[in-house]
């Protein structure tokens, strides 16, 4: 198994068919692979040696795909930077990974000089955009024009292919080391259940630095589908690309459904070409799902759960469980069941398996399990135990193997000695008609240790009546779980790049 | 990756749903896994140690699936025996593999004593059938009743999981060593393109000792489908099972289509539940495909090409290429294109890649590539070169990556210094209305070295006129390829267990 396998396969089977579409620019597989092999030749000439770390800081673009594959083709290790990071965070990741190569697009060109000063390990900087490169950087187009294609170095199997920094919602970033096998195994787990084919047209709506989109990049290349690329998600850009290119497959986070729905209240667009919608990072509510089904009337919906440490796939909630059953819509709150190829169990602190229905930590074993955290052997030993990843997520499993996540272990609120899982409280609040979005955190409390506190953004016309919402929750969940205080916000809650609410930000005002 | 993964997954997700159906006996996943874990306990108590070879000689049955998985669960290595072997061939394989354990069903019970005498390495013999065991054998049901389930030994990844003796059509049997990863990788390559799901109902029509059916055993278990088992293929048994159980998926060889068609001339049966028909071992003719489409009106057809050394998948001809295109039916003669995950190239004798359209040897690289031939390191070195398997098959690839097999390299006839690929001659003969089946071989000839010789079985009412058939061929292929002699047979041609014509048998009367 090697990351560039799909390039060879698609060039062999469909050399003159579309590989990438970015704005008005369309490229065939023959062209794409030729450019990758030339850029790899450029990297080798500039001194890359197998195992060298190559960082990228760029918005989505076809050149990103080329840079990603050229790194693998040359035997390098990709280090995707999060485009929302602050400067200090970029410096941290580049330094921690010991990156020798860096590619940046025009939007991040201003970082070139400061990063070169701050990161003495940086050796070569490449400008990943059209036009002339800023001083101190090589232009990617010059490299591709100047160098001849080299043979694929075929770094493979268990060798390191990428380091992915997990922002997560808490703590210091960690570099997750993924091998070629890790990433491709996860692709095959998806392919076993999802209905991709060589007629798939995939929209890169999620950021390419995210391991979820990386998995789809590899998958679409292997099966010979088309990559449609927009720089970043906006409802306008997504709708235009879907309609214009006949997009069939999408990876979204639930918040994007809401944004699309809002946009389409005033626009008409036929999105019925979309066949598969994969969403992740958070479960979907019944209300939001119904909106999503209006937006994509012909689509099958898949919820995926995983994490970077798993490259990333763990469970899938299949389309048939997005429909009401004898149990109502109860499966919607589930993350689904173990993907083909993945072992899942709920464990206690000593890795013993918990009985069905009881909450514990979700543990996962598969060929996607990371090699470890870069430079953090102790943390690796704590996280991978006997081949199983301790995900840090709390959940339980029902009798049919459905996984229900109750919260991040570290997001758990301990109030009056009771464990409160914020997701449960959020579900209760969300079910009230006035609530548009909400987040529940623990805040310091003299009496209870931590107090359950909610931040609520109301729908237009909704009434900010804390007592009423508290009474509503009281009808749904145990008293100790009910929010004791509620604050009302006008603006949207802060989100991570992956679309998760940044609870760390919400906690800041309350904790030293 | 480990062979028993699917057992754990299906028990977790559908404990009380059907796992196996054999005649009137239906078993759930809970029961199946319990029996496997108990039988594994029995094997351990009888002295199995990790890596021990466990042979099975039995017709298809649900107990075969249990024995297969129990061996893996106990850390053993499965050695499936070909049920059509002569006694001497069984002795050869059991001795060569150094099998310590042997399971046989009632049909092969008479082999127990002679095999014990002939194979001193045999330690434990288990009777894989209901009722009392013959003297000198343990009854499988006693073992399952007597022992408690043990923990899965989780032998995995690159460790040896099975030794599969390739009969092939020429030469001495070789033991192909396949690892856990080899076999499961091949499953994932299939899952990436075939439309299996947890609603799949698979009929084991092909023999379970064949690596193709083993792949489906693993796949269906992983996805949680149902195994419907008949002891061996007959049109009656297959049709009864398909109708009775609503079979959705089938693996057949083309000769079975003809048998089914013949049978259904006098029977009516609704086989429209069948959604996917995979066929292999030989390409299909347009005439036979049309019959197959009448038999299975709702099915998508997939041709698979591979070999035991690849565990076994290499290429797939997808359903859309089973329809007439702008080029007529030309793709029907193709074996399809490289599966997702598989690299294929056409090479010359020094492993250099041949240009598109030119015939050479088919070379394949994937995670399915065998560990090697058991006890034959020199043959292994000749067969696996730089990670690529030299398949021994001759073929060419077109500009869209379609593989066209022209013949087994070793089946090639050299006549008057020209290479004649028998498949091409057989295609020409088959296109004549009077020909029901045929095979072309080389026979000794004083003038030409080898002479192209055909064996033909006529349709009812067909006329055995050699001159007419030769004239017909002459209109289709070059003169040196046309059969110089033809013999007419009344009885069917001898077939291998995999449904290929046994040319070795046909050659016997002509060669010393």
C-alpha cells in the first residue's frame, strides 16, 4: 500500500478524463500525474531525502492535491497546516515536526519571511500559486516547468506518510503520525460501505488539511472520480460547484447544512445530482436532518465518527438509520456501528470491556491506528494500549452494536459528585423550539464544584427566558444535569475548523 | 487485520440474525461464533500450537465455515484439500504441508485410515459431520459440546493463515502461502467495487476449498450477510437455494451458466432476487452472457480475474462493460481493469514494461501477493520479482487499462515457430453454430513441432464436419492458428474443480 497508488491506477485507466476542477481550470489524470512527478523531481533536486517533513499552509486548490502527492512521490512526509492557526501555532507545528520544506499559497505569502526567521529548520519554501514567487521562495510552476518527471519512490506500508496536528478542542497540539497503510486502510473501510464509483464527482468543501478530506482525496483518486475544489466552504461557492459540475459526493459538518439551508431560502438551485452526503464531527438533529434532506433530495446520508489517531474512520451510521423506525428517530443520535475492518469496544480504566448499555471510554483497533504521536512516546503509550486506541470519547453501545457518544471524556462536567455529559444536556436544550444552537460547559461553583452552564443562541423571534428553558430540560433529563445558569448570545458560537464548538473558548471567561 | 475480524463484528452488530443456512439448519451469528470458539478450544486441548497446519477434506457445509474459522481462532493454518483429488494427491498435499490436524466429512470418512497410514505427520483427525465418528477420529460435535469457548488467539497481519494447493492445469501442486493480510486485502479490493451489504445473501455454489470462495466467505462474514450453503454445485440445488433463501449474490464459473440454462429449459423458477453475479476462471461469450442475463434478469455481472498467488483478486470487468458499446461487445473478451488497490503491468522477460497493445506476461502487485510457495524458496524467487507476481498468464493492455488475456503462457502452442494462443482458436471455433464446447491443445507433429488440435463437442443436431469448421476458422484467424485436426466428442470435456477445462487430461493421449 502506498499513497500514490491511485495516481498510477487512474492514469492507466482514464488518462484523458478529468482529474481536478478548480474554477475554470480542468486537468486530466495524465496532466496531474505528470505535474506530480515533475514537482517531485523538483523536490529531490532541492535536496529532499526520504522521511523529510514537507509542510503546506494553503486553502483548498488543485495545487494542494499536487503538492500532497508530490511529497509522497518523492518519499517525503506531509505536514498539513491548519489555515485558521495563529502565527504562534504555525511556528509550533513547523518546529515540532522539524519541517525542512514548506509550501504556501498567495493568501499566506506574508508568513514566508516571519516563518523563515522563527523556524531555523526550514530549508526550502515554495510558493504554491500562480505568478511570481515572493522573495526567498521558489515558484511551484517554475519547478514543474524546469524538472523532468522522476520515478515514484514508492515509500509504502508502515513507513511514515504524514504528521497531522490535532487541534482538538482542548490541550496542546499533538502531531499524529500516520503511515501509508493507516491512511489507505481507512479509505478501504469507507469504500466497503459507501457507494463511490469512477463516476463519482467529489466536492472538497471541507478543508484539505483535515484528515477526513485527505481520506476522500485518496479514495477519489484510487477509484478515478473527479476532484472538484473550492478554496473554502461558503454556501455560494458550494452550490455553484455542485450545480456546475454535477457533484455527486460531499463531506460536510452539520453546521454547513444550516448555512446551506439559510442560503437556499432566497436562492433556487437544483442539487439533486448529489447522491452521497457524509457528515461528521457531530451528530445531527432531526430538525437539521430534515433540512438537509430538502437541500439534497436524492442523497443518502452517512454519519462518520472517527479521529485523526484512527486515520480517521471508526463508525458509520448508514442511510437506512436516517429514517424513522419502530423506535422513532432514535438512531439519529447514534454514531453508527463499527466500519468493516474496525474493532470497537467500550472499556473501563483498565481496558476491561464494559457491559452493553453502560458508559465507558470508546476504544478502537484497526489498521488505521496511528504509528504514534510525533516526539511523544509517553503519550503514545498512554493512548495506544495493546493495539487499541483510547479515543478519550465517552460512549455506550447498544445490543445491536450501535455506538452512542455521550461526550468527550475531558469535556465531562463533574457537578456535586455526579458526572454530567454535556451532549445530553445540549440535546435537551436543542429540542426546545426557541433554541437555534447551544453549548453546555462546566463553570466553577462554590457549592457544586462545577456548575452546569449553558450558552444559548435563540432563533429569530425566540424568547430569552432561562426559567422556561430550565423547566423544559427538567422534563427530559435528571435534575442534576439541568443547566443552573444560562446566558443568551446573539452571534454564532465559535467553531473549530472541523465544525465543532470550541468549548475551550467558551470556558475562558470562567476559568483562570 | 485478522481472519476472524468479521466474526467479532457480526456478533457485535447482529447476534440474533442468520449467519449460515445449510439445508434445514439455520444458525445465528451468536451460535456460529460460540461454536467456533468452542471448536478452537477443542483444537487447543488436542494440542494445536500457533502455526500448526489444519487440513480439511469436505464438501461445502456450514461446518466447513466453522472449521475454517476455528483454525484461525486457535492460531492454526488452514490447508483446504481439493475434493476431486485422487488419494495420492491428498497424500502429497498433507505430507508436503506437514499437516498435524485433519477434518473430513462423511463423504471422505473412508480416507481416514489410509491417510493415517500414509501420512505419519497426521496427529489428530476430526469427523466434520453429524453422528458418531469413525474409529480413530474425534467427532466435531463432541468437541464443541465438551469444550468451553476460548479467547481468539488473534494471529494476524503478515503471519501465515492458509496454504492453498494450486492444481492449476499443469505441473505438480504448489502450496501457496497466504497471510491474514493477503486474504483480507483481497476482500477489501472486492468490497471497493462490488455492491455487497448486510442484506447480502450469498450462495456458496463454488467449492469452499477454492480461494475465490474463501474470499467471499470472509467478505460475507465481515459485512454481516448470510451464508447459504449447498454441498456442491448442481443446477437443481442452486435454483432451490436461490429461490428458497432469496439469494442476492453468486460466484460462478461460466460453465455453470450453461448448466443452469439447460436445466431451466424444463423448469420455471424466479431468480430475480439475484443482484450480483461474479464469474471467473474464464471469460464469457456473448451467447453465454445473453443466456446468463435471461437466467438472472435483475443481476449485474462482474468478471473477476486473479490467481491463488494473489489471494486471488487482480482485475474486474464491471457490469457496464457487459453491455454493447460503440465498439460492439468487444469488452466481453477483456478480463477488466486493475481493482482498486492492485497494480498491474505487462512485462517482458526482464520485467520491463511492454507498450500498450503488445502481448507480454501479466505482472501484479498488491497486498494480496502471497508470502511464497511453501517449501519452495527458489520457485518463490522466480515468481515474486521486486514485489510483483509473474502470473504466467500472457496478455496485453489497451489504452484504457483493460486487460486482455491471450492464454496461459504455459498453454501456448508453438507450431512452425509461431506462437498460437489456444483461447483465440477456441473463440473462433465457438462462434460456429454447431459447436457446444471446445478445447484447443498442441499435439506432437513431425513437421510443425506442435500441431494445433481441437476437441469439439457438438450441439444436438450439429454435424461433425471438420473441413467445414476449419474453413469457418480460416475466415476468422490467421492460417497458422487454424486447427489442423479436429476430434469430436459426445461427452462433456473434463473440468477442474474451478470449472476450467483440464487440458492436461486432453493432452495425455498424445504426449508421453
